[in-house]
C-alpha cells in the first residue's frame, strides 16, 4: 500500500507541475512607465508574474533594482510560458513593483490588477503606467 501511495503522490505532483492543458508556448510582453513625483533619488524592482493557485507563481521576467532621479522610468519585460498548472483554464498575470517612492523612504510592494488570458493565447500583452507616488502597497524589508 505504501508503494501505491508513493506512486499516486509522485504522479499527482508531476501533473501539477507539468500537466497544464496547453503545451504551445505563449509569448508575454509588458511595457509601460513607473512614475515617482517625489523630489528624491528613488529605486524600484519590477516583476512580470504569472499567478498560480496550486503551485508557486512564475516570474516571466524582471527588471532588477534600478535607481533614478527622473520622475519617469520606462520598462519592457518579455518571456515565454509553456502551459500552466493543472486544472487551470487561464493564465493570470500581473506586475509586482517594490519601490522606495514613499513619504518616509520605506520600501513597499504593490501588485497591479490581474488580467486573465486563455491558455490557447499565442501572445499576451500588458501595458501599464504605474504611479508610485501615492504610497500604495505593503511595507517589505527589501526589493524583490
């Protein structure tokens, strides 16, 4: 009976991580502008995320820590996904930004609205202008 339980667990784990419904690759692009209207030297880290329920989220692409005195910073992120987790009918994507564009300079994490795209999509696009000036998000200890 232990062998049967082991095989069932192994097979289930395989399906969750490799058994998505679509094996045709989907190309993801996201672009836009991060804005900080404070007169400070500000830093940020932005990630393009594909959200999952049963497994860990996928980071499609990211722009590591960047710092600037400019009020606007353009970004462009891209990447491929080969299907999604088992039992999923859609890709769920969003952007995550950590930034110190806050009143007191603490680092905060914010997530944009999530959008859905069908697993049969060949190309998914997301264009966002994100104003970080209004202190959105949750305080975090570091950029990520």
